C-alpha cells in the first residue's frame, strides 16, 4: 500500500529519502483505506512499513496500533540532489524506457534497477520468514511502481494507478509474486 498524501505531494515536490508529513487529506485517505479493510473483512496478520514517517503514520492509522516492523528496504527511491526540489525538474524519460533508469545516479541517487532489487529482496524475505496469511506493507509510489514492473509487462503496469493509499494485492508462491488487483479509493 502507498502512504497517504503528504505536504510535498501537495506542493509538487520530489520526495524520496527526504520526508514530509501527512496532510489532513493524507490522514483522511488512510482512514478510508482502513475502512476498506474493515468493510471487506480483511484481517491483516502482520504489518511492515518503510522507515519513513509518511509510511509509518499511514500504517498506524490503518492498523490502529504501532505493532509493526519498519524496514529500510521499503523506502522510496533516493533521488539524490533532486530531493525536495520541484517535480518539474524530474528528467524526461528516454524513448523506449519505462522509468528514469540511472538518471539520478550522477546526483547521488539510486538507479531504477537498484530500487527494484531492494524492493524484491525485502518483500521476498518478508514472505519467506513471516508465516502470516495476510501481510500489509506500506511503501511509496516510485518504489511500488518499480516493484510491480518485475511481475507485469509495462503495458499492463501503465494502466495501474498509484494514487495515495492505493493498494496493490499480490499472492506469493515459490519466490514469485503474482499480481491480483489494484484498489484505488474514491476520495
């Protein structure tokens, strides 16, 4: 699940490793996501979050408690010197590319491949070590976008919305995640 709206989302600023707090709207979105789980009788057995405040705060609202594990591997893409700057400064995605690739590496950031590997490694480890039936991990739009690209073709991924508090549902078997559905709430 993606975190709720933050101040930087609202202001159109790049936030990767840097952080900004949830807005009132972000808190409201997290409560809507919590209601989604309740209304659909989805009982979550284990909770994980990025170490970043916006993800932790979202998870605490959804879970109704602070009994969860924080994992650095679920953090957002590090954008280097672009952190905190206007989203208008994001580089153009090259023709035939599906992400920013290595564009942020010369500025102290991560490559798309590194973020994708970090997310896959982290979530695979969670699934192998946690015997729970239903697990919720709260992360970030860019990191989630790269994670899902490992399991679906880009044409399919491009039809999926990654709005604040969106939920990507997967099953896991034999080191493979299988995408089931995307849930985006009406705000």
